[in-house]
C-alpha cells in the first residue's frame, strides 16, 4: 500500500478524479471500454463532482465507461432515496453521457431465491469485460471495504452479507433511525475487489484515523478486511490530514 496525504479532501478528490479521467481517455484512444468499480457514501462525492465538471467543461466523455458498483442495501428499492442506485444517479450518472446499459449496481429488489444466481452473474459480467481497470473504495469504521464486514474471506465473491452494528449505526442518520437501516446488503467480495488492476481507497476526517492506522499498519486479518489490501500491489490510500493522524 502506498499512502498519500493531502491537506484537504477537496484537493485529494481532484487528483483522484484526474487519474480516473486520464484512464478513461487512454482507453478511448485504444478503442477499449474503461471498467470502473465505484463506491457510494460521503467519501467519493467530490470525486464524482469533479468528473461531472470535466464532462461539462472539458468534454470528458463517458461513452466507453462501464461501471460496477460495490454494493447495495438489501432489500432496497432503487427508487428509494436511500438506495445506492439513487445516489449514483444523483451524483454522477444523470450528469454524464454514460450509456445506461453500461451501468451495473446490485439489485436490491432481487427475490431471495434468485439472489445467489444474481451474484454469480454479477461476477461473470465483470469478468466478461476483462475485469475492473480501477476500483474506487471508501472504508467503514469496522474496516469494511464494500460491505465486506469483519470475518469476510480473502477470496470472497459477490454475495449477500449481514451488516455490522457500527455500520448500521453510522447509516442511521440518513435513514432517520437505526430501525430503518436495512440489516443486509449485496456486496462485491474481497476477491472481486482485489482482482482490480488498480485500487484507490479514500478516507477523510478524524473518525477514520484509527481504522486507517489498523488497515495500513496492522497485520493482515479478516477482522479488518481492509488489511487484505496490503497484499494488492497497486493500491493507494488517499487521505486527508485528519485521517492520517494516527499513522506512525
Ligand atoms: C459504499 C461502500 C462503503 C463505504 C464506507 C465508507 O459503497 O462500499 O464501504 O465506502 O462505509 O462510507 P463513507 O464514505 O460514507 O464514510
């Protein structure tokens, strides 16, 4: 893992957005799709904002971009404003020229008896595009990446998972109360994430400082799934100053 520390999350987000834009353009000149794994939550918002700006002001086209989102609550209707489907459309997809058929987000309304096959198909779909060129991540206070909570296996694939209490508590404010937060989610696995050719994890603010220290400096353990990234050879943790303060 490399880590880079910026004075502000704004500055950091711009640098990450520019890396993604450069990759999209490079793939365009090669006549290839650019396959992006995307995250939701507060961490990537400014990255998406800058990508939208580059689309509007600098002609950055998303016509060759294929996206796979990390996760979705389960059950969750895509029209619900708390859905990750809704989040992605509001923050990115509605404002750029991505083809709707190139957008993939786990289906929070898939019937239980079709869930297993849905997850297998999600993996196959990623592989059919040659894998993820770039995976954007946040990190939860449990050390989750995607919704791979503590206990997740190194080789796990897309599947349903039970959310940890801390994860649900952190989401409670956007759901108005803890009781409204879904108990489950569909998430790409650690294996799915680790197969990406490039991984960038974003963490901002004081409340991430402790888990960032454990993720970067701690020993690799399923108790802190983000530690699995230590074994990936092209991962960068992009931090603001506050998130870096516990690092030795
Ligand atoms: C979201 C996701 C989660 C978040 C993490 C941090 O798609 O996969 O792992 O990245 O919970 O959330 P924020 O950015 O809101 O602190």
